[in-house]
RNA sequence: GACCCCGUAGCUCAGCAGGAUAGAGCGCAGGAUUCCUAAUCCUGAGGCCAUGAGUUCGAAUCUCAUCGGGGUCACCA
C-alpha cells in the first residue's frame, strides 16, 4: 500500500471529473508528495498549479474545487488550500494504522511495486577484462549493478544479470603469453617477465597447471600451436578467479557472455554488419584527424564506419582495425543486437568513468540494431579514492599498485563495502576511508542502520523474556490493537515507514539504488529517536508492563520497522544481523 | 579544441521529470546514562545552492554562457 500513489490516483481522478477538458498528459504532471514542512500536513499536491495555466483558470480556484471534492472523503481529516495553490491533506489516524497493518500482511512484499510488469531488462555490469583478479576499481560498478538489478527485480522486472567477457582482443593473447612464461617457469626455467606482459603472481598457478597437464610437450611447439591451448586454459582460470572475487562480494551473474563467440566467419558480427549495411548504416569513409589528442600515430585512411551520427553521436565510428580485424565496438554492436534478439527491450550498462566517452556510440548502436525499439541506460560509476585517515591508501601485494577487491573485502567486510559504495550517487566521485568504514559509530552509516535492525530484534527478545505471559508470535502481532498507537512519536515513525514504497518506486525509475541507502539511514534515525524518547517518557517505551495491550501494538510497530529495514537491506545485498557483536 | 560528469554548511554528501522557510552526518558549542544495547538520543551556531543571464506564477532543480575540479577523445578494451 502506497498512500502517495493512492492519493495521486485519486487527485488525478478528481481533476478528470472536475475538468474533463484536461488532458491525461497534463494531469500526469500533478504529484502527491510528503511536504517538507510537517505543518503542511501529511500529503501535499501541486495539482492545481500544474493544471491552472493550460486550463486558463486561477490555481487557487482549482485548488478550492479539489479541496471540496476531498472534504467528504472518509480517510481525510482535513484538506487545505495553501500558498499559491497547494493542496494540503491531513489524514485520519486509521489510515496510518492500515499502513502498519499492510506491512505486517505483506511482509517482504511491502514496497514491492510492480513497475516492470514482467518486462525483461538486461543489466550488464562488471565485464572486467579476464586478465587477472578484480581490483577496487571494479568494485563500485559490481556493487552498483548488483543492487540495481535487485531493485529492478524487486519492482517487477524480469532481470538478467550479465557479464560480458572481453576474451577476444589482443590483451588475452598477451595474457596467454604471460601464462606461457609461467609455464616455462614451472618446468624449471628461470624466466624474466618482459615489459608489456602481465607480471602478476596470480599466473603462477596457471603455469603450474599447464606443466602438470602437458608436462614439457608445449614448450617447443610454435606459438601458433600452443597459444590457443594456453589461452583457453588461462581464460577459464581467470574467470574462476573473477567469479570467486565476485562471490565474496555477494555479486552473482546469470549470464557470462563471451565476446569470442561473436567473432569468426559468419558469426554475429558479420551478420550484424551485413544487416546494418542493408540499412545503409555502414559505409567506407574517412574521419577527420582528432584535435588535441596525441595523434602522432594518426593515419588518414579510408575505413569501414558505422553511421553513429544518425543516432546522435558526434562522429561516425570505425568498425574495422587497420589489421583487418574488427574493433571492440563492432563486437559490441553485435553483442547488443544479440541482447535485443534475446528479447531485451530495456538494457542497462554499468561502466567505469573511463568509458564515459563510449556512451553516445553505445546508445546509437542500440537504437540502430533494434530499429529504435530498445532503450539503453548507461550508468557511469565515477572513481573511488581509497584513503586511510585521510591519506591515500595502498596495500597491494600481488599486482603492482592495484588494491585488490579481495583485500578490500577482507579488510572491511562485505556489508560495509557494499553499503558505503551504495551510499553515494554513482555519478559522483567518492572517497572511501578505511578507518571510517571500520568504525562502529554513527559516522558509519552501515553500522547505524544495522544497529537499528539489531535493536528491533533486541526489543522483541526483551519483550519475550520480560513478559513471558504474552504471545509475540507473528500471528498474535498481526491482530495487535494498532489503534492504540496515537502518540505523535508513533505516528511519526509510521509515516516514515509509509514512505518506503514511494522510495522504492523513485529509486527504481531513476535507476538510483543510493536512494534506498539514504532512506534506510533515515528510517534507522527515526527508530533510534523513538527509542530515546522512552527514556524520558515511560509511556513511550516499547515494552511497558503496565500496559500490555499497548506493548503488543508497539511490538507490532517494531516488527514493521524491522521488516522494512530487512526489505531495504535485502535490496542492497547487505545483511541484517540480529545482534551486533 | 570537442564531448561527458561534478561544483549545495568548515569537511563528506543528500535534495534535481520546477514547488512553500534548502537538509543529514562529521566537526564545533552545550545537554541526556540507577531506565528496552549511550554502538544511541536531544538542543544550538553554521548557506549569495560556483558566477551571470534567460524560461515562468515559482529555479539548487530546466536553457545558454563564464569560471573551477575530474574524465574521455581514429584503429586499445
């Protein structure tokens, strides 16, 4: 039950009745939201002001008419016209009790708005090159994509979480060459890793495996023969590494899509480019020399280009490299056509900041390969600066200057890592301070929220031991006398709970999981605040032996808080511990 | 040179499909603990929402310039 959506629909209906000439588009612009100032009531709508001008009427006049329409509503205590034409509703108390009741009835489903109606969405995230273990640079995108996917699944989309394995380019040849050296090393040779190859220790086990499996048989073969063998082996081992790292972060994908399967004669790239060619979107042409950039290697040549400008990109984009092989982008076009043909009309890609220049061509590609049927939202995750007590932080051992994801998770834990990364907008650069994240104080939002959850559990435990005569089972709480919850403190807390569905909807529509994290922080604060009130005023304590009925009702409220905290933390993939140790 | 993101309290950041007097945490100044976990709570000070114009009933939010910070810029992935 979302009272905001509920009233928005009722206001819209009222507008339609009063002003049949108003278009649906116009009416849709009216919103119902919680006013910033509690003095303005429980709900507030701008409907009259939005509609006034196009209808050629005075906004206050419309507001008065709307207000009259709601005067008789059973659940509206009062409705006022304020300021330039705001409509301020104050709701009857039983409304809030019904909200609370619905949380109890719906449980995990409270807040589960069906925005997606089962539509398929493909969320592609991480997609790191399989050339080594994951490092912190990948972490933000991994957590963001995972939480966004959960959020969309929670709001009724049929979500596929996908990882695109960039296993077709020159980098993987270099990787295989590096692994081959480790293989020789495992055979007893003393090797030196030349510049340009991957020096990481993580390839040593790969070499050992190769030595075990093939003994010396690969050693003197020509590269053309051993390369495919080593490549397959190292790629599969690197992907195991990646999967393990991701699993430790609580991230899982449904589909691992290999770029290699797109290549080859008659493969997806060929067929896609043929298809585009027929549409006149591929041509031979020349590009202007780019300005500003380092262009000493620039070679003015005729090349195969995709007409990206037709879909809003700045320039047309090359599809074939000078050595005749396909560009990364060519494969990506084919990949996105593949997604479209698999039934995805909505796609989301989570990319790092260094790919921001790639966005417009990707959008152009999706439009082109789907004949404008599909849409793609590209979410850019900005850089994360690692700090410790304000100082830049390094702690790498295995791979040069990079801090590994596994180091990060090992140091601060999955919950803190995930929550902190989700507690910022994705498109703003952020600092991640180890010292702060490990602290268990209010400075640290993870613990603040988890502590609130632990407290709800502690209250329930407490009640059971203090008042053994009472039954606090879920069944019993579901028939609790909620009408006893009439203090301002009770109602205030319920009103925060009532905003959960609205928050979910807004976060899902905007593809912004951080809104969930902020909401949880707010709810935790409201709960902690209520808790403290019990110190001064015993009638506000959750467990009150002098009023058993009220105690049962309060525990139902505590149960609802716990439920919503769980729902939110679940979306973010952060645990909700029963107690903090 | 072009494009993208960001500029909100001393610090870190919310708020942005336009809405009423701009929020939170930290830090700072005070206060609360024989009492459900003080891992918490309460009160206070602190602002030209980078700057300038525009759009309109109304702009932190939309548009355009300017300044400042970050990122990207044929064939890499």
